[in-house]
């Protein structure tokens, strides 16, 4: 049975959660979450271009109700959206990957754990009964790759997501100014920022400083963000190529998805190499600032390839109406990252349930206005 839609009426929108989160967590954590790269052009373009998509409502037609259930890779989910992988989640709010994984499990939607999040896959697998997906930053050492794949396979992971859009780290001025580190570098300025957020400080003190739990077997202790770049360069190869993808396809027997694809040629390569899905994404505007909005890439890719590979999308999707726009534009499934992190940063352990409930309510209302009984029907209303 689907979990009922219930949310706190004080925060009925994602923007309400964002505003609350900004007041709840230190500036360095909020700006890491909220910012893009360079001048934030892609960050804003993603959402602005998506919101130019229009659908035409239908009323005088037979309608038996809107059903959000959506099938993906042989699994029926209760909604056509999932929780995207986000790095350093525990920096924004302690235990946030665990909170969000539990909410995703309770609402029967996918949760994707990032390699550089602050929980291990083994822990998330306990919470989700092995249903969580995993996003891999490709290791340079094949032994590390094999070990990670063996770990997530042993824990029951159904879908491995390989990341293609981090051949280099994005240039993020906010993080540079804030001296962001793990744990945060305690400059006088950052100490004052923490003191202004006593609830965050107390929760962090109780739960302990966040760490890269998934990477602990492979990394030195107390790694900060400036060292992380060197560690990632030495240990993980962000730039994928056909040979690396082929090797992963041979090793991984579950569903294999590539995230960050935006070009026709990359989609064709993914199909030829036997991948099961793509997530059209520009890393939420955090990696490149001169490209297309993700919905523009979706519109060129989906019509050609939906019968050959599962086409999904993230980046720029903030609310339930945005989910409907992406689905109408050709996505078969969607993922959101910042929206869920705003929710958990604003409301703590209740934030995951609350955010999912908002998105479900918003999407269902759109479908009822469009007289769409299934999420796949939204394409019919695209103007």
C-alpha cells in the first residue's frame, strides 16, 4: 500500500524548505548545497528552461483518477521520481543519507547513494533492504573497482550508476571563499557561522563529524576538501571511456546506468555497450556552465532512443510540476537532489517524508488537471 500523502502545512513548497534550510544550517553548508559552478548560468538555466514547458489541460474526457505508480527496470515504484546522489550529505544535516534512504524505502521510490556521500552502502542497504542504487566514481585501481562492486553486490544493490560528467572538478567560487572542508575548516568566520546555527551544531556534535564512510577502506583519515581533489585524482578516474565502461559492463550483472549523458553520440555509445539506462544530467549545474539546459538535451534524445534504452533526467527539477514537465518532454523517470536536501536540512528526520509528500501532491494535482491517469499520459498534453 502506498504511503499516504501528508506534509507540514507550514512548508508547502520546495522554496519554503529552501528558505528554512538557509536559516537552519551554516552558510558554508548551504552554499555548497545551493550553488553551481562559475557564474551559476547552468544552475538557473536548467530550471528556467524546464519551466517554459507548457501542458494543455483536458476536462471533458473520461477520467478514473491519477495513478503515480511507474515501472522501471522491472520494479514498480509509487512515483516517477527518486532521490539523486548528492556528495557530502552529512555536512548539510547529520545522518541525512540515512534519513532520506528510509523515506525513499517507506514511499517505495529509489534512493541513489553517492560514492562521496557520508554513509556506506552497507548501512543504506540495511535501511532499504538492499533496494538502494549506487553511483560510482570510477576508480583508477581496478582492485578498488572490484572491491566496491563486490561490496554493493553482496548487499543486494539492483542498479549501478556510473558517473560520466566529472572528468574534472567544477570551479565553485562559493566553496573556495568558504574554505569548505570535511570537517569544515574552523576559521573564525566559520566558527561564528556555526554558533549562529545552534541546532545544527548540537546535532553534529551528537552524531559526530561526517566522514566519507564508503571510501574509508581506501583513503587516509581526516581528509579535507583540498586534499580530496588530489585523492580523487590519484584514486578515482573521473573521465570514462569505452574500455572502462566495457569492463564495468562485464563485471556488473545488475542494471547499469550512465549519468551525465547529454549528447546523441554518447547515448549511441551507451546503447552499443549494452547499458540499461541513461540519466540526462549536467550535475545540477555544478560541473559545466556553458552547456544546454538538461530539458533541451532531453528533448533531442528522448524521441530517438526511448525504445532502445531507459531515458531518465535530473538537474533543474525542483517540484512536482517540474517532474510533470520532464515526463511530458520524454523522460521515463526523474531524480531530484537539492529539493530533498533542502527538506532534510529544514526539517531533519521528517524532511524526507515531507518532501516526497509535497512532490506527490503537486504531481498528482497536475495529472488530475490534465486528466492523465498514468504518468506516461503526460506526453499527450504537451503543447
